[in-house]
């Protein structure tokens, strides 16, 4: 006796090789029992059956195994690369990439609505259209993740833009950052760069500012550059600038505490430049605050999307990436000068002491 196909309309065994009810395939109660002898008799009575079975040895082997849902044909091995199964990368995958080849890990912080995800979407769309100034697309391990976050930017009608281009970022694992990967080729010298870019909810930065909750942001200690995204509209609004300035300065202070002695370059990225330019006085204030905590501070205003006809969408995004990739820690002193002490050079004073 053997069992026939599953009668459960929700069965997904043929796709997953796993019973949705957790039953062993050979004991599933939704598979009716079939008399194998009757099948043999029918097969003997039907003309041409034996010849047909001889022509399909793979199918015969699958039936002989007694497992319903086994593939009839083996998967083709043509050497073609398939899309990666994962969306965003986890910490372990990021570590594997950085151990295997040089990569630029960028830390991205900022409150909700500051434009963190919008900047990543803008860069991806510019690359996909071949208009990312100075760079071209080389590869990515997270194409599905980029497609997911950029989906909303493709469905609005011209002349009727939505209030918000990108959706609010949420993570399946609220305790671990999710990273996007881009491999860029620089047009000037064909040099390849791997970039790892976290797409984080603004609540993580709010928790860092309000409660100094930094556990989830430990990866920032390994970053080459930190982008601090700020909503430029708030700094140009007389009613909001005081609070925006205070929270931005407090975020810089929190970052300094989190990073201990490490000081990657801090790039302040004002967004919404298509609406209003970032005030120079506020830029000078944030620069001075960053320098007081030992940061080398740079300013990179952007307009990820633009409703201003005089400013192209993606204004400043390519420049932000270019300046990120040229940023690096200062070289160490070739021969540092140190203070001598009485205990130095014991070998040189051996004869004199003797």
C-alpha cells in the first residue's frame, strides 16, 4: 500500500518539501491510501505503459522513492549567477565581506524624517539610470532590499508627487542593524569600491539622544565615515531651529561617548535642499561642536528628490558618496617624538653605570 497526493488545499510540500501540518510525508492523514497491486494490474492492462516508463527513468525513480513532491528533473547547472536570497545583510555577513576584501562601512544616523532612506534610494535610482556622476554600478549583494525600499518612488504620477517618497524603515530584527551593499566603479580610474550602508529606523537615533541607548549602534566603532542626517527645513525655521540645533549637538556628544577614542570623519548631511538652503550660521555651529569632541567635520547638503525645477533630483548625492570614499583617517607620524625618561636606553648606559 502507498499513499496518493495530498488532499489539503493549503499543502506546499511540492515547493518546500515540508508538510504545513508538521506530519511525516509517508504518514500524512490527508494522503489517501492507494493499493499498489491495483496500479500494477492497470499498468499491465494498458498498452504502451511499459515502453513509456522506460522512456522516463527520472520520473520512474521519483515514483519509486515513494516521496510525493520530489522534482522530476534535476536543476540545470549552467553557471549563471542568481540573485542573492537575502535582503539586507546582518552583522555576521558584513564582517565576512570586510574580512574578505577592503570595504567602506558607513554609519548613518538621524531622526525619523531626516532623509536617511531617501538618500540611499536616490543613489540607487541614479546608478540604475547611469547618471550617478563619477561612478557606475558594479554589483550588489542586496538588490532585493534596494528594490523594496525604492518601490514607492516609482508609482507616483508626474505632477502629483506624494508627501513622502519612501516608507518608514522597519527591521525584522529590532536588535540588529540591516545593511545595504553597493559595489561602485569610479570612472576616473576604474577602481572598485565596496560600500556597506545601514538602513536604520530614526527611533534608534532618538533612543541614543534621549536615553543614551547605544547597544544597537556598536557597529559605528568600525565605520570609516559617519553620516549625520539632519532635516534642513527645521534649521531654517525660526520656531524649530533651537530644538533642532540642541538635538543635533546632543547627538554629536552621544556619538563621541559611544566611539570612545575612535574618531571617524563626521559628515553632516542637511537634506531637503530643494526646499531651502541650509543656513551657514547653523553649519558653522555644528562644525564647531563636532571639532570640540575631536571630530573632523564636513558638510554635504543634498536633495535626494526635488520638486524645484532649478535643482535636479539627487543633487549632491554623488558628491556625498565621492567625498565618503576619499575620506580616511589621518596617517600616523612616521617617526613620532617621545619624551625621554630616566629609565630609557639602559643598554646605552651600561658601561657608564659599570
